[in-house]
């Protein structure tokens, strides 16, 4: 029995190529990510009992410590923000900071519209998931440390901060069809996160975010490339060990990480000018400064 040959381009890749062609040269009102998201990332899966969660990007190290989350029955448990939703939330918060220049943000219409642009909604189960992850994000503690060997000295600088200085979240006890679960909830961003969001925001295309949804690593890779390629001074190769430390240290073997990383990279690189990145045996080559289709 003969088998049909595999297509040279998978259907999903063809859809992404078609979208990239449609978006090329288009002017739009973008979403924004903070530089923190571009340099370091959040957990993909729930680390659960881990006392801390660490990611590294060359000299930078991000350490995330879970805060205590209070459940409706009064129990308190340490809980990590993880997965796609906290990434959407941090993108939304940065976008609102750029748009409003305000630390206090209402979740109602603005977050509902933002989630709608990504194919989610603020009602029912989706709304409760969003509020749960926002609660986890608001109580988590973040440390970012920069450690460098300067030859004659060892220099370490660091900063501790929270995403929010205050949060007022309203959880509905019943699921009412058509009711927006987010209305009435507000969050006040910490001074540190607010200033970081304004410092050097990375512009992202909402349709690209939606097309790459479903994978936290894919979203991280898109934000990272949008930031790195915009600021690239000269061609450089990011080694597989460096990529694994930033994007996938939970894999048992580097070859497993490489396979997963490359499958996502093949989709994300479609939205950047041709030949700006290349996969090599030694790592990922960043060839020239470029912007995504934004």
C-alpha cells in the first residue's frame, strides 16, 4: 500500500504565510510588551511545590517567588502565574500604560476588548481563569539580577518588585450568561513595573499574537525576536545552552528542547523579514536589525 507524500508546507504554516502577506506594510494600533517580557519569561506549566522559579538570559537572572492566594473557603496556598494568560495580562497592562499613562487600570471594557482581539472573552469560565491568573500575578514577587565578571571585580545589581501595588478583583459566585466577569475589578501597577513598561515598550501586532496563541513559548519567542532584532547592533549567535536557559530549562535533554523550540521558531520567523534569523548547529543566528510586520 502506498502512502501519500507529506506536503512541503503544512497547512498551518501556509495560513501564517498568508496572514504575513496580508499584514505587510499595514498600519495599525499595536499592543505592547515590556522589556522584562522580552528578556525573561514566566513558567509555561504550574511549578506547584517549587519554592522559586528561575530563568536566565546571559547575565540576567529572573527569580519568581509565588505569593499566597486566598480561596473562597478561606484556605491560602502559594500559587504561580503560568501559561498563556499571564503573558496576555502583562501585554495588556503594558499596552494600557502606554495608552493612558496611568498606574490604575480598570479590567472591564479595556481587558475584555483586548482578550476579544485574541479570541478570548471575559465572561464565564474564561473570566474566572483570567482573574485567577491575575491574582497569582499580583501577589508574586520578582527579583531581576544582573551579575557580571568585570575582570578585576564581580558586579551584581538587582531589583525586587511586584507587578501590582494594589488589586481589587471581583469574582462572581454564579455563572450568568452574557455577564462580564471582569467588570468592577481594578489593578494598580507598582511604580517599578509602570516605569519599566514606559521605558522601552516592544510593539506587537494583535493579529500575530492571536495567530501564535495556544503556546506560551511561541508568544515568548515572538516578543523576544521583536525586541532583539529591533535593537541588534551586529550579527550574533545565541547558543542552544543560552536559549534553553531562557526558554526551556525543564526539558531533560537539550535535543528535546531544540526540537520544540525549532517547531515554534519556524512559525514565528514567518512574521519577520526573510533571513533575519537562521537555525545553526550551534544555536540561533540573528543576522540583522529588523522589525516584525508592525
